C-alpha cells in the first residue's frame, strides 16, 4: 500500500499544475474571485479541490463544490480523486448528478453537474454550506454554467468568505475576468507537444466507415500510441465498435491486438473506467468517445486523434419554439482542442476527416453558447422560484435572444406555471421541484388529475433513457424488429415503453438480464430507468402525489401526457407527412415508431430529431379535443377545426 501511495504521489506531482500549488493557494487566499486557465490535462479538476482540502479550507466542515457540464465527467473525476486520496467514493469525496447522489454527511469535496449546483440554490440560496465554488469547464458555456455565473457573482457580494474559482481550458479567460469585475487570471502553462494535422482530399460520404479505415491504417502502419476517435453519440459509437470488431476478427492474428473502449454518457461506470486502464505493451487502445473527451476527460497515452468534425447539439428555433438535437459541424476552437488531445505525452497526429478548405471556410471560429440555442423554460422556472422575477435585467454574460425569453414565459404561462402577471403559481412551484423539463414536470403533476401517476412515472423514466431501450444488432436486425414489435401498443410509443417496463418488472431479478437479451432490450438502460424511477417516485411523494395505477386506462394516460406536451401536437397532412399545429412545420413519424404505418390524424411527439429529415421520436395518437381541454389558453377550438376525424390513407 505504501508503494502505491508513493506512485500516486509521484503521479500527482508530475502534473503541470503541481509547481504552481503554492502560488495558486496564495492567489486564492488573496482574491475572492479567481479565473484559472490551463491546458486540458494539467490537473485543474482533480488537483485544485485537493490542494484546498489539504490546506485546511474545509476544516470547519464547509464543502468545496466543483461543477462539471457532464455527468460522466463528474462521476469519473470524483472516482479518481477518491482513489488519489485513498478514500471510499461517497465519503470525503463524492458526486451528485441528476437522479444519483453519491455523497454523505462526510463529503467535503463534491463534484457535481452544473445543473445540480443550480438546483442546490433552491434549497440554500446563500450556499452557506460551501466555502469554495469552482465553476469548472467554464469555456463549455452550457446553459446551466451561464446561469450559475450570474448567481454566484451575486452571492459573492454578500458572502465575503466565499471563494469563487472559474476554471477554463481555453482562451476565454479575459471574457470571464471582465464579467467578474476584472478578477485576476491565474495561468497554468501547459505542456503540449506538436501535433501534425492531416486532412482528407475530398469530403467523406460516410464518416463512420472513414473512421474504421483510418483506425486500421494507423494500427497497421504507425508506431505505438493509442487512438482517440470523436463521434457524436452512443449509436454511432456502437456501430463503429461493431465494424471494428468485425474487421479485426477478419484480420485475426495478422495484426496486433486492438482494444476497443467506448465512452459516452449512458455507459455504466465500470465500463467507463476501462478507458483509463493502461494499454499492455503489445496492444493498442482505441477510445471511441463523444465530445466528453474534448476537454472534460483526459485519457493518458493518446497519440492519434481522428476527428470527423461533428458533434450533437441542441438547436432551437425561437420563432417556433421547436427544439431538436442536430448533428452539426464543430467549431475551429473545438477542432483545435480535439487535435490537442494527441500531443499530451509525445508529438502526435490528428486526422481530420474533412478537407482543409472546409476547416477554413465552413467551421465557425467558436461554438455558440448554449443559452443562445436552447429552450429556456426550465431555467426561467428555476430563477422564478429563486425569486428572480426581472429576467430581462438578469446579469447574463451573453444574454439570450429576447424572443427566446419571451417564448419561455409564454410557454410557462400556457403550462399554468405562471399567472398573467408572470408570477409563479402553486402549480409552477410544484413543477420547479422536479429536475426536469417543464413539460415533463407538468405531465408528472397532471397524472394526479387523470389518476394515472404510476403509469406516467414509468413513462417519464423510460423516456429519460434516451432512446437506448431497444437494441438492434446489424446481424440480427430482423429478430430485433420482431421482438420490438411484440411490445407495440396501438396508441403509441409511450405506451409501448410502459409495456416494456411493466413486463420487465415482473421478471424475477436473476432472470432479468436473460429476458432483456432474448427481447433485444438493453438491460443497462432498464436498470437505469429503474433507479431513476425510485428517485422520481420520492420527488412525487414530496409534492404529495399519490402513486396510483390507471389500470390500463390509456386515454387517461395520454391526456396526462398531452397536458405536458401539448406544444408538440401535429396533424396529418399529405402523403403520411405531418404539420405541427402551431407553426405548420413539416415533420415525419420516425420509422421506429409503432405508429409509423398507422398515420393517425392527430399525434403528439416527445422530441424532434433532425437527420436528413425532421423526425418526431416517440409519438402517441391523441384527439384534438384534448388539446383545448388541457391548454385552453394555448389552443383555440377554431384552429383545431377537425370535421372528418377519419384516418387518412398513406401515399
Ligand atoms: P484538467 O482538469 O486540467 O483537464 P484533470 O485534473 O482532469 O486535468 O487531469 C489530470 C490527470 O488526471 C490527467 O493525467 C488524467 O489522465 C488523470 N485522470 C483524470 N481522471 C482520471 C481517472 N478517472 N482515472 C485515471 N486518471 C485520471
Ligand atoms: Mg478538467
């Protein structure tokens, strides 16, 4: 154990931040607010909280919070710091992410998502239990981080004992400094080896295939060094993993071993940890990662980076209020961060799967802050419950577009969360209790009225599994489709999900995994849905909603869903295509939906996904009369004029 501690100590002392330990602590003592800028991997996230702890900041029992934009980062970094301090995760070092609290009375170093710290303001507006707040990965400019900026700046004024650290991996330090009344900047010089950049000569038709080819080329022609591939999400990562497995199997013993390790938000913690296992001498590791590996997580040993140039982003149309996840080109700043990941341990190479021309002319310089491209309903609700009524004059680093704010207020009014003076209603106050989208919160609360809270609770958890319930291996696609169809419910996908969960929960625990395998269902996602359900049930009980079953009344269930998601109504138009009711946008039912071939006249969708087409994902059939019933301020019977009531034929 002693030797291990030595090694850990040496590792910690080899980080670029270590020589600055004393001067950093001195600067923190001298200034209330400090901006910290340092290259990814220099040790900001794992070391700074430990330095403060070792220096006695938490001696009086007050905590240090360190926010992360991503849940995986919060979990993984907390696990690392627990290991470095030889403590059990959840004791002195813990983490808190939505629906998962791994902290205890003893916790003094608390890693958490920025959204969770924001929620903590609701219970403790002066943050009295904290001595230091670290807003980490500030350059990511997530919505929650941006809102935190305004809130922490404000409380720092009346809590002179509170220290505020804003830490960032890129060159936004000046901007942060300016926002925080010219707070000083502490720079940690990085160590970065040169990285050669290669571009493709022509655009790639299929970047997943191109990634596979590139990985194998590196593996067979290049010297030692691990590979990091940036993909946009779980689905892409899984298909890339499958293709690589097939190829390496074909090549067999002709090549050295290739260890494939995925990393994305829904991956369970034990598998996440695999990316950090050092690669054995005769093998090569390839990490298939989402944007999380851009700056939040540093994986040692990466020498090659493959960058297709995309990520998945929320995009928002402030005119129509439509929000969608879109695979979009990254910015130049992101491309350079990604390339930088190849140069941490030695000179590296970055293969960009786009042309040099595209880099120069098609990529924006910087990513657009999330606050400019998202629905603000959730944060407006939260700020209102904090008593911040004048949102127009809130201290935003970059204010959201005016129409986005107005729309959020209108939507909250339509949901019944605000009255006509813009004040929080009793319903709105209850909605704010849920760490969820206002539409989801409203659906949960409406389930009380429609006497189907148990069913809605399950549906909410299954929806939060992020479309990762069904599993469709390429070589067994037909079987998987048949298995999925067996769960189909004629009224729509939400009820299909309810079916899946209800069958799953009746299977004895020891056979659940096998049942999932046989039915092409992802058992991890079910496990997570089950955990989320427990948490959400507690929240429901906190707002005094009795958990009762509708006993199969699918009209009641669908009305409760409609009460939350009524903006997402669409009506059949020509040829199986739909038009959203309010804004006449053309959308289609997703081919995976159980309503795909039925084309009911009126549907409600959970979310929109933009690929080559605009798809509604998770849809149910509704009746137009329900819309005026649940949202009389929003829909007028006239605009829903619907005389035929019959289903239209397709084509
Ligand atoms: P920064 O926040 O400045 O980007 P970090 O504090 O995250 O830097 O990383 C410092 C070092 O800790 C890196 O070498 C990184 O590889 C290592 N590290 C971070 N998390 C883990 C983990 N879960 N397992 C192993 N090493 C880790
Ligand atoms: Mg970090």
